[in-house]
């Protein structure tokens, strides 16, 4: 059984690791190398680095578009029985969808959280349950028929780091089951009326104000990988804990100073801040930061 795999980040890499042990993977399609960081160093996608470092005999393709006639013919020449897609960040044109069953491993319980950031959206909304959906792709955005689910709980303090890992391993176990039992699966249509859409995350999404402690903490959990959370002043809140969900305070008021952290009030609730990073400086403890700014209890962290 020949499989073409399409994916880019670590989430996709975990799925590929399982597939290469079970099937003949005849090609990897991933995003082009991109400049990363302040120095804009051209860096390959996580999945490409994995293939190269492990010396897998797997041809790698990095097209900027899947509509190119050469790319479409390349795919035809690979003669895949299945095309498996996971966080690839490109829609598949009809010419590719018609070649073979195209199965997407989407990190939400569809039709909830169609789109680019389902893991982050589940955390932003404070959900207690999420999962992975294996979906038969069509021309729409995550609108295809459902082939299988895996479901898990989200711990109250779980961040995107842990949740990405958890869901990638679930997807890796679900994918072979769906492929091996494909002829016996009765696809389930999605109810569009239950659908919700999540967009691509922007750096500006990380901006927080001291309005609601729970919302701030959920943003911290969701955006811990990127873009992080930060104040209008540019001060990044690198490590925080939800202290209380009740109580009403002046936004940003320093309520308590401990040995390793400070408690800051919000219009609703309060958060414990352990580590911050001022603009263009290294991360430091919140206590060291406020001492350097000569701030005390009753002052505001804005």
C-alpha cells in the first residue's frame, strides 16, 4: 500500500514516524524552507529535518503551490493508494483529491474548530475535552466526511506544548487503523450548523490586558509556543499561574510580592507571575523586574 504524506510541523512528524513503520511511504510534501528568528536563518520544516537526520529513503517535495501541473503529474507518477495530510497548511485542489482517498488528521473534534489553530482555540475557550478527527478531504476547509475520532481530556493547567504532543500521538495511532479499515468504514457527514472556524494566529493575538484572569491564563496556555502573551508596553509574561478567578481589583495592581513571584490583580480574578521579559532583554524573575522598576504593592504593572 503506497502512501504520500503531506505535513509540516512536529505534529505531522509523529504521524509520519508511525506510517513509515507500517506502510510504503513514497513521498513527503511539506512547506518550503523559511527564514526564522531575528537573524532570519533559512530553516527547513520540522518534518524535513526528521527525514534528513534519520536518512529515510523518502523523496521530499516543497512546492509553493499544489496547482502546478508539474507537481500534479509528480503526484500521479508516485501512484499513491492514499494521501495522508496533517497540518500541511495548503488546500488540495480537485485534481489531487480525485487521485486517491485523501485523509486529513485534524486536531479537533470536527465540525468544531475547523481551520488553522484548533489546539490553541480549544485552550483559549477553556475546553475540557478535545481530540483528533480522521476526515476524508473535499474541496472545503475541514468539511469532509468523518472516518474516525480519538478523544481525550484537557487538564486545567495543560498548555499547547503538552496538548500538541498528546494529540500527535493519538493521531499517529488513529491513522493506520483508518487506512487498514478504510473499505469497511461508513463515512459520517459533518453537521455544518455545528461548525466553528478558527483562524491563523497573529502576533497581535498575544496582547493581554488585566481584565479577566482566567482568560489571560487560557491565552498563556494557548500561545506559549508563539506568540506568547505580552502587555501593551511590550513586557512579555513568560511564566504565569492562575491565582484566583474571583475578586475585583484595579487592572495590573501588584497585590503581593513573594520570594519567587508576584500576584497581580485583574478586573476579575488575579494571576501569579513568575517570569517576565522586558523588550530587547533576557527573561528574568518578576520579583527582580519590579525591584528594578522600584515597584511595590499597590503599584500597577502596566
